C-alpha cells in the first residue's frame, strides 16, 4: 500500500506563516514597549531622584520647621492673671515622644494608619482613595500621607492641582530620608491649624482644655484630631456638639485599629471632652478687641512675637453685665426685637472692668463694638457736664433759674427755641430741681451763662474727645460721642473731679520674658473740677436717681447717682451712673437710627443699669458716695423769661465769687 505524504497542506502552511508573523510582530512591539518603558522608567527614576535630592537639600534641621506660623500671638490676662482671650496664631511646641500617646494614636488613626510603615507615599491609601472617589462620583477622600501633608505645608501652597500633587512625592521622600518618623510627626503636630487661632496641638489643648497636649485623655485627643478635617466647622468653641460627634468617629477608628480597648472607647464616648471654663465662657471678646486696637499694631494685630497682655478685665463683672442685658431683653423687650445695647463698667480711676459691645444677634468675632465705635448723641446724659461747668464757675445746687420759654438767635439758622420733654414750664426752680427733672431750658441757660467754650473745655478735660457742637444746642447733648468716653467722664466726677481716662492694658510682655515692654499708658490724674463742686454734683445726681428721672435704677440699700439721656425722637436712650465703687454706662438704640418705641433713658437703659449693678455689687459692702450736701439755699438774681443768661452784674458777681473760693475755699 502506498504511504501517505507527510507534507503539510497549503492551509496548514498558511497558518504557520501567520503564526510566525504574529509572533514576530508581538515580539517587536513588546520589545519597543520594553525599550521605551525601561528608558522612561530610568528617566522618571532619575527625575524623581533628582527632585528628591533637590528637596532634601532644601530641608533645614527639623527644629526650624516646628513653628510654621506667619505671625505671632497675643494672650490676654484678666485682673487675676487668668487667661480670658486669645488673638493671632497661638503656638506652643510639643514632640511626638512627649505628647500623650492617645493624641499620637488619634492623629495616626485619623490621617494615616500606615504612617510608621510606609516610605512617605502609601500606594494602598492612594488606591483606596481612588476607589472611594470613583464610587462617590466626587472627591470624598484624599490619599495623602502625613508625610505628604507636611511636605505640602512646608514647600507648597494650598492649590489642588495635579502638578502640585506630583511634586509632593519627591518632597515626601526627601523628608523620609532626612528625618525620623517621629520628627516628621512632630512637625505635623506643631504646624496643623486647629481652629480658634490655635496653631499646633499643644496650643489647641491649652486653648480648649487648659492643659498640655502631654496630658489629654482619649476623648480630648479624639476631639483635637477631629479638628484636622475642618477646624472652623468642628472647633468646640463654635459648635461643641459637632466637635463631640466628630470625636466619636475618631474614637471608633482608634478602637478598630486596636489603639483603644472596648472599655476605653466606651468611656470616651460616655464622657466626651468638655471645654475649659475660659474657653467655654468666651468672655471679654469686645474688651479684647478694644485692648488690641489700643495697643501698637506691631505688638498686637501684626505682632511677629508671642505677646502677653495683662489687663483690667474682670470676668465676674463681665458675666454680670452680660446676664443683666440678657435678663432685661428676655423679660421686658418684645421677642424678635433688633434693638441693640451696650454696657461699660469701670472703676473710678478709669480701669475698665467689663464691656458689652452689643447683643448676641448673629454675632461674629470682631463685630462692631457699640461701646467704643458707635458715635451717638447722648441727649440729656451730657447735661451732667454742663452742670459741672456751672458748679465749677461758682454756681450752687440751690441757685435758682427761671424755667420759661426762651429764644436764641443762632447764626445762619435763625431763632432757636428749646422745648422741655414735658412740653410745660415750671417757673422758678433750683439747679438741683432742674437737673433732677432734666429741664432743657435751664441746662441751656447754665451753658450760656458759663459760656459754651467752658462747657466744651471741661468735657474735653474729662475725656470727651469727639467733636462738640458750637451752638447753644450743645447743652442738650446733640454732639455725638461714644459710651466709653462719656462713662469715663462720669468716672472723673466720682473720682473727686479728677480726670479718669478709660484704660484696659496694664502691661505688655513677651512670653517667657519678665521684662515689661509697655506699661499702662495712663496720664497722671489731673484735677478738672474743684472737689467741692464735684461733691455737689454727686449730690444732684443722687437726687436724680432717688426722686427724678432715674428712679428705675435705684439699688436697694445702696446709694447711687446718675443721669438719664434720651435724644430727639428717642433714637438713643442712655443711663450712666455710679455707686461708691463702680461706674456703669448703658446705651440702647437701633444700628440704623430707627426711633425706639416707648423707650427713654429712665426706662430700659435704667433697668439694664440696675440689673448690672445689682450683680456687680453682690456680696460687696456698701460704700458711701463722695457727695457733699449743699448748705442752706441762697438766691441769685433771677433770670427773666426773656433773658437766659442774667444781667452783666450777675455774671461779674459769679466770676468774682469763683475766684474768691479758689483762693479761700468755700467756707
């Protein structure tokens, strides 16, 4: 039988040729890819290596990177040397080795669980983040390690571009080569911003818990670590509930990663971190703003150093003022009212103890301070300085004036006819009676008799530095001033007629240095009024409280003196007064000058003043007022209804009597 041919069929031969061509093609392509890939890898390796060396060369010693702030900080101390406010970027150093282990565990568990095992870049973390972002359809998770975050903080801005993310890699590698893991984490712990002006975990622990980062417990550590995600949103001083909720999440992470036992985690949840008293009270914001503005900018707002300022602030008195304001608005003002109010409390020498710059209606830090920045007409509250000028020139509390219609010619404005608030006239009255009832015509007559320039000069001597009117309406308080300035003027009256300019700063030092850089910028007490005249004025002011326009301010069992003030159309209402210990001023009105409805200085402002002073004096012994009760009445030649200033003989006699008193006294 013939044997079959072993030769391949044409079809088989064609398949073999195709296979060889395919193998040849794939081999060539693979070879090309390998050639390109190898060279690309070498090029990338060289580039990465060069970039890593570049960043390595730029890295300073680790200690120089711990404080990454652009500016310094200001810590404010109250009159008892306790911290009550912070400004700027607070910083205090801490190292990984000395920080609480709970804090280290919380930060690592939150930000980079494989921090101690990766080489600066975590491929697993990047892959996990990419997966989560793809699932969510948006950026919900980042893949940066702690080392990359430190590199970004040291070398780059906050832009989120691909170029910057790529640059982070060699910078992170350089850090891993240059520093130990604990060093990198130390830099991170010190440079992270954690809200409320706190830079770094030590500053944040002091700010929120009044303790060192070395001492924080698991709940506190979790709250601090939770701030890394969104320091403004989760700052416990802004939203404690949100901060505690975020801390619960961190506690769960620490438990899952074996950093907390179940018992420790349950305890941290059951006893969440709470703010320290200083942080919780948020006391003295307006006062702190005022002190910061009063000091030189290079040592306060723009300081590059860490500054400590001792102040006159009294936390107890501040709390009294805030509680009084809240009480009156909750019990006596219609719900939803947008009316504003401000309070200043000071000692007789001008030391400001408390300041409320406005009600907490959507208040944000650094908001408009109505006690210091608002220029408002004081109305009849300014009359106290008019009568002070009169008494200083020789008038006496029982001198008589005639309350009747008067007409004055004002240059460029024609005839001016001041009216009384009651729209009636009482005829002959004493100075004390006119002050007690806040009679406008008599205040104008006193001002015209002593001379407007004398009134203006005395007001300025007492510390009212705002521009004062030139016309006769000066006597009725038409000139704008601030609550702080006018309250300071009243303090001068309580201080025996000696100027008491408001002050809040006692001394300024650099932290860690006991040398005083700046002391209180106080002027020596200058006598503005004769002590006897000041004592007579205090007597008149006491009468205004006891049976005049200020009766709603009466303090049971404690003598007080003061004066009401209400401007035209009731756009502003004031009450300023004092006891033997403290002076307090209250203003009330609308920011847009809308008239108040049914409010005068003797109404709600007097109520606020009374509630403030009741709380301020709680537990304090009763101090007498420095009043001098006038001797028997004497009668001056009366002014006629048509003559506001009396005749020339009266004026000359008064001037002569004033000179003689200055030489021989008042006896």
